[in-house]
């Protein structure tokens, strides 16, 4: 499970970098690569959102380790 969470964390960090580029430079890498409103872009955003939810578990790892 630790490897899975690390992979999710990497995807979440990449997503954060993409959102940072949108905020700072008004440049959307996903739209530039796959086109605006494409199915692939929606899949990428969905994947980043799901991995972000999975990474919520990292916030509570210390509670499980203390038991």
C-alpha cells in the first residue's frame, strides 16, 4: 500500500505543478497537450482529483502508527 500511496502522491504533485502554472502563467499544460475540453484532459483531471483524495490517508498515517 505504501508504494501505491507514493505513486498517488507523485501524480498529485504533478497536478499541483500544473495548477501552479495555470495560476502563475495562465498556461494550461493539459489543454496544450490534449486539446481543450477533450476526453483525455477530463481523465487527467479526474485522476489527479482521485489521487488527491487517496492522499488524504497520508494525513492520518501517524495515528495508525501510534497504535
